[in-house]
């Protein structure tokens, strides 16, 4: 397979494309008004205005303007990324997983319980703090675990990767997707969490049933043609990381932090500053508990923040695209055109169209935070014009971004996981496609409820 363009190359191409559009598309504007703190478009007020074509210089200045415009979001993801770098450095979560694996080897009945339990844990991680790249570490544990249980490599990959993936798609408090999307849509951060918990349960249940059905088909056969025959099987005992009282305390601290996050957001109106500070405190205290030196603490924070660099650059680039389109006065024209196409359709059809659009866009721009920065400034006002709740627009973004991540070849995490596991891409697509179709069908139904029953 030919190497696909990097995300930054794609976003830069889109930026150049939008600069060109400012010379082609008619400029226009809707009138706006502030309602309950939201800047809403007034339907049927679109009018053509004087064109404002953007120069080629905008290609170089727009990303800088994007950095300035998205400064709070970018600072937020750097702080949270650094905090999780500190948390990861303690190896507490990894040690806990090892402990579970060794526990399951004591009795056969435990093994039946282990896969669903670990799957749910990864799904919780994806739903609450957006676990994604971290699964690259955990498949090095779950693959040999699956081997020890006489299962195949696909099971070892699916437990953390699909688990975190369905949680990510059914996110409850993911700061990198829900937090950014709701912030841009000007709705309370992590609002609608009650319905999102239901969504998370549905996605997690579908994923878990699918994997356990597959396990029941291959159990005991040791049928695994995906691994090279000469490869030495990993001994779990050799890879054990001690799970002591300190690391247990760190795991408990993380769960306590999630509870504090929910309380802070729902009762005290916490926003990105407070949430970023909370994660930083969790990482800092976790490092102290595990006796991490100041220098090591700093190094792990920098390493975690560094992993967010691509996401920060993509967000800045996508914000730059919006700045070019806004200054060129073509955003409202695009909204007017889309509204014309969707006008007259039932609300559920318009919501499904949003979901489909986000799913397609994710194949070329596989960055949840970057995609939120690019599309939510369009989708939020579009939902106003179509009479759809902005919460539904965020939900459509959440589904479109999250579910397709499990299979698209432009996702660095997806291809990285398959590379480590030595699973050919076509084999993974064949295994994953039925599950993805089930999840997308469920997502389509879950979009309908909030439209007619005020569930969000």
C-alpha cells in the first residue's frame, strides 16, 4: 500500500483549496444575534455582500492566526497530554493489567470473565479521557495474553483497540473531542452526559458481544495464521510489572479524578482551564506517590506534551482554514448552500447526513480535535438553521470521528496497531467490517432519539 499523505499535508491542501474558493464562491452573510450566550444565525436573513478574496500570503499567515485563535484549546491539549505522560510513566495502569492477566490464569472460569472486564476498562478509558495512542503500549500485553488463553492475535488487538475505540466513539467526557466540540459549539462542557452514558453502554455492549462471539468460534483451536511460525511466544511471567500499593493508589486516584471532573463540570461550570488543571494535579500527585524524581517528572510531562504536537499543529491549521473562509465571507454562503440541499428533509435525515459527512471527512482528516476545530464552526450554525439541537450536531461529529477510526488506513493508531501485531490490513478489514456496520447502524438510531424526545 502506498503511503498516504500526512495529516498536516492534507490540512494544508484544504487551506489552499479554501483560499481558492474565496475567489470563486460568492461572498455572503447571515444576520446574527446572541441568545443565552450563543451567537446564533437568524434564518432567512442571508444576503450577498462584497467579495473578499484572500491572497496567497494567507497560506502562510492563516496557521499563525489559527494558533492565536485556538490558543486556549492548544494549551489545554498540551497540559492534558503532559499530565497523561506523567501518569503513564508510573506504569500503574500497565501493572494493573498484568495483575489481572496473572489472576485469570489461576482458574478457567476467570478467563471467561477477563476479556469482557478488560474490554470495558479500555472502553471507559476511551470514553472519559480519550485513550487512543496509548493502546499501542497495551497490545504488547494483550496479544501474549490472548496467546496464553489459546486465542489468536486479532483478539489480543481487539480487546484494547476496539475497546478504547467504541469508548472514544461513545465518549462521555473525552476532553479532546467532546470538550473541544462543545466548546466551539458554545454549549456547556460535557453537557448531555446522561444520554452519552447510554450511548456508551450500547456501543460497548455491541463490541463486547461481537468479540466474545468470535472468541467462542475459535476458542481452543489455536488457529492463528497471522503470526510468523518462527516467532517466539512471549512469556507473560517475563513481562510482569509489579502492582504494589502505590500503583493501586494511582489507579484509584485516576478514577477519583474522573468523578471530580463530572462533579466540577456539572455543578461548578468547569471549563478547559479547570479541567486541564485537574489532569495536571492527577499526573503530579501520581508521580509523587510513585516516588518519581523532579527531573523524571519533567521529562515525562514534556514527552506527553510532545505527543500532542501534531494535534496542536492540525488544530492551528484547521482554525486557519476557518479564518480564511470567514474573512473571505464564504462560510455563510457554504451554510446557505448546504441548508438549501437539506431544507425540507426530515430532521433525522439531516442529522444522518451530518453523521455521514463527518465519517467521510474523518478518512482524510483523522484528527478528532482538528476535525472539531474545522467542522463544528460550520455544523453548529447549520444545526440552528435546520432546527436541530447543537448537541445533536456534536453527537454526529462524535460518531463520525470515532467509529471510522477503527478501520481507516489514514489513522496512525490503526496502522500502528496492525503493524505491531503483524496483521495484514485486508485481514483486519474483513474482521472489522461487520462490527463497524453494526456500530454505525446503532449510531444512526441513537441520533434519532434526541431529535424527537429531548434526550440531550
